[in-house]
């Protein structure tokens, strides 16, 4: 087995992993934040390998080993960086064939220098985002999750296994911050043990971004970290922000709560074309708990982004998953019609949205609120430079504020029930006829002239595990094509004069909504309904549906505005292969309702009939956000309420193998700021005193000492090898056999017995005659490495 203790870490240099250079931004309006601007800090990237992690698979019995490795991008001059972690999804682990028993492979070339095997470092594909965040004082870990033996054959598609990987990597980062190791062998500049001590802020919450199956994993991790049983060395990490990028949802019943949660849906996603992440957003909006407000103290955001595919957010994933040649909106072969973004433009848009989300909710940078709420769909600084349909058309935003910052009017959620069993979908929610007669705030609902007004659910029980929650409601129009898998209203009309009126309180009493800043609702066009404008499939704003939104006060005064004036949500979705119905936000400032007494509003009215025909899906009508004139004390975020555990204990990550054991710091109940007394930078001293070749074997011995502060030798490792071409060697294993040709910088090491006095012995029966070289290295618990002079060994 290959010894990771000996590997010299190197900066990753795969061709596809080059960091994105974000082009200079156009001039901004004064009120717009620039999420692509470089921050004041110089940045540094460290790649790490720390052995292998034993992971328990979803059956609760089987285990597997995965590499524990990744990268950390940070600002060395910033003393207390907030922490963010990225998790990629499933992708090819190796271009070529890795050695038996290995999940990753080396970068190898043949004798002519032609690459024959390449390790695919998917975790390096987000360097462009990590570097930008680090320049603003954040520390970003991008971790390896690039194996496939825990993905298929399990109901959760590997989500729980990846949660164990996330936990183990975050605990590594915690230990490095506290000066507790483990040491990661490599060039001195890559030695994490001495670079991050006291640099990271774990006293506050962290952020997670996961892509594809990584998006399912970070969503799973919300419940995983809540339920995991404490153990030796355990840390429970507070989550301030979790963002799922183009995620799968193998665990469809998963309810993300207890943190600010976001989803990014690529409109030209050819891998997860069903936009499964929309289900997660629907589940997150109103946590279906016995005491809903206990968990509803965080923001929920969804972005539907035109022209983006699944892969290009990661610079290593260069294959175009939306490879259609005929779709008028998503095909790159239709240059006159396509909405497709170039890879660099896609990453500009993605970095703007995702980094803004992290800076808003991890860093509490409230300047990014307008991007979260949809007040700014996309800053001018992040506009695509050479592709797409234009700034206004690029992003459709849905935003649901914490319960204390909104007033719900129409919210067709199921009756609160105990959560259904995720495995069986038991305990279906009963049909609730009152949803079409009574508002969420207890007022009456009246309707006139509508041909359809009913609650439905996009029940796609044939896909994955069925609807968001088991439901007795009828299937929405166009069924599974509707990607927003939550209860919603179908509203249709066949002539002028139709309306839907929702009263805010019992008996039509007035309600003071003046503390809120906007009226928000979410809507979508039923694409196949002939009552709606069809469009041409590639011009988003060619046609649009529309209706009036009216506020009525206690004196009978009315003020109206047109819904389509505030959002692109009512445009037909474009394209023909990627057909979507997705509810998107319509955000209307209350300043649009001049003349109405906002302290005495009685009803919200939606007036249909202009155009004369139409059919839409509707949900989430609410007043939210804080009015600009409300004092800062009133506008402050409420203290989050930590919910109780919501499920069985989570599997803990197993031990780390093939890396030197390290005594973990004592378990603590709070994430305190580490107290650093000294940083050991003194290298240990190691000698090779004896090298004997006997009839039965080879015996090597020597000494090692350490004189740094807190001196403590960690281990001594020995590499014995025969040169096998330029930069290559065949290494002696602990069993006395020779490996295949491996790079000199990533060979096999044998861990010596003993510390201050060490020995290594190997059998020689299978060793070829010739000259071998011996390299001995020792390292201490602070991560300092020292190597003895290279010596030769002759086997006759």
C-alpha cells in the first residue's frame, strides 16, 4: 500500500484547473456591491494530504477508505479568518487506470513524455472563487470527495458518506488551527501544521458550498452535524450558510433548516436537468416541525440562472453536459439564438452569486442583501462579458425571509404533521380544503371569474422518492415538468374581470404592514397551456403573462401595479430540451402602492384578465424585508433559536489510516479561540547510523531528536528505491517487494519503529540485485520536516 506519509505535496497543475481571472468590472452604481472585486489581502494556497479516512457506507455496516486531501486558500496576513468549505460532486477520479486498491492516481508519462495517467483533482476547480474570498479575509477549504464506490447502490447516493468526509476535513482544519496536527509531509512551504495556528475563526459559524452530489452532501450535513454523537476529538460546527449548486436530491424528504440556505439552479443543466435542487428550496421555505418558528429563523434563497450548464462552474470539469445541438436556448451550436454563457462568463455569474451568499451570511456583510432578496438580480459588475441574453434576463431570484421578518398571506403548505419517515414516506399529509378559503394569516379568500383555483402538488412519484412530502393533493398541470416540488396554487382564467382576493386577518380586519419593505410572491407560467403566450423558445422577453397586484386599505382605497413590471418570472421558459416550470420571485416595493395606508391594509388582490386568457402557478405571497425607514434596532436580525435534534445519531467518520496518529485536542463544548503559546519552527535532526545487508534482509537504524518549543517527535519514515528513469523510481515496500515506477516525489515510505532510536527491517528475498538509495526523514508534531543525507545501499 502506498504510504501517504512520504508524499511531497505539490501545487496542482492539471490543465483544466487553472484559476479563473475575473475581468475588470464595469463602473457600478453607488448602491451596488461588487462581488468580483479583489479584496485587500494577498492570498496563498496550500494543498494537503493526510492519509485515508475510513467511511461507513449507507448500509451502516460496510466501510471504504477515501483519500483525505484537498486545498486551503487563505490570507496569511489576516489573523482571524472566517471558514468556508467547498465540496465537489462525483467525477472521474483518474484519466487512465489507477493502481489496484487506489482511488486516486499519479501524474505519469511514458518514456516520450506523453501523459498516460492523470489524477483528476476536482477540488481544484473552484480556485477562482476561493482566491477571491480569501482576498477578503476568508479561509476556504476545498476538499476531496472524488471516489465512486459509495455513490451508486445506496438510496442516498453517497450523501451521508460525504458528510463524514466533510466532518473529518473540518476537524483536520480545527486541529491545524489549534497546533495539534496531524503533520502533512511536503515541502516546508506546504506544511500546514505551522501556517494556520491561531489563524481561523471557529468561534462563529462557517459556510459550506456543495456542487452536484456535493450539493446533496452539504444539505445532508445540516442534519448530520446536528445529530452526530460526540466522541474523542469531536467538534460540532455551527453553520451560518449552506449553498447547494446544481444539486441532486437522492434524499428527497430532506428538510434543510437551522442555517441560511441557498440553491443555484442552472437552466441548461444537462446532468441534473430535472433541477432537483428546487425541491430542497421548497422543503426549506417553511420547516414542517411541531414548532415551526423554532427553526424558521434563517433566510432561504433560490437562483434560477439562464444559460448555465452543470459542469462549467468547476474549471476541471471541461465537458459540456448540455451538449444538445438543437435546443434554441441551450445549444452552443445555435449562435444566433442561444442563451448559453461561455465557461468564463458562467463562472463570473456563479462567483458573483455564490461568493455574495457566503459573504452575506458567513461574514455578515449586509451590503450583499440586495443580491439575496432580488432587489438586484445580478450586479452590473458580474454581467456576462460576451454571451447570454442580457443582465436583466440572466437571474431569477426567490427569497423567503426568516419568520420574524415576514407576514405570510398565501402559503399553501401542508398541515403541520410529524415528519414522514424518509425511508418509507409514511404519514401522508391529509387534504386541507381550507387552503383555498383561508389565508395563512387567518383571513378569508374570495375568488371570482377564475376557471381554476386549486391547490396542487407536482407529484413525480416515479422519479426518486416521490413528492416533497406525501400528499393527497392533485397533480399540478404538466406534472413532473414542474420543478418546484412543493404545494402551490393553480390559477387560470378565460376572460377579463377575474380576481383572487386574500384578506390579511379574520373578518377582513386591517393589518399594519408598514414595517415591511416589499410584497413578494412567486409565480410561473404553465408552458403547455394554450391560454398562455408561447414565445419563440429563445427570446425570453418576446412575450410575457401579466396581472394586476393591488393593495386595499380599511378606507377602501386601492393602489395597483403590474406584476411583470417587477420581474421576469412571468416570461415563458426558453428552450425545448430543457423544459422547466419553476416558481420564481416577483418582488414589489411597497412604495409602488402610493395612496394606500400601509398601517391599515385589509387585503391583497390579484386581478386577472389582461391578457384575457392565462394559467399560472402561484405560491408564497408575503410581506417581507424591512422598510428602509425602520430604525436599525428594529431591523436587526433576531437571535437564531437552535432547534432540537431531529433524527437518529449520525455515523461518525472512521479513523484516519496511512498517516501518523495524532492525539486530538480535548473535546470542548464550544468553539473557543485557540490560545497559542508558541509556534515550533525548529526542524528535528535525523541520522542514518547503520545500513546492513544480511542474507535474510536489510536492517537500517539511526537516531532522531527535536529541540523546538513543545518538542515532540512524531515519526521517522524511510524510502528505499532504485532509479527507474528520469524523475522515476521503484520503491521497496515493507514486504520486501518492488513497486511499479513511481514519481520520486510521491513514492512509498516505510514507517520506522521507535522515535529517538529508530529501526527498519525488510526481507530481501524478492529484491533484485543492484544499487539502491535510502532517504530518511523525520518530522515533529508541529509539522517540521528534516531529511538525512541521501545514502546508497548495494544488494549483491
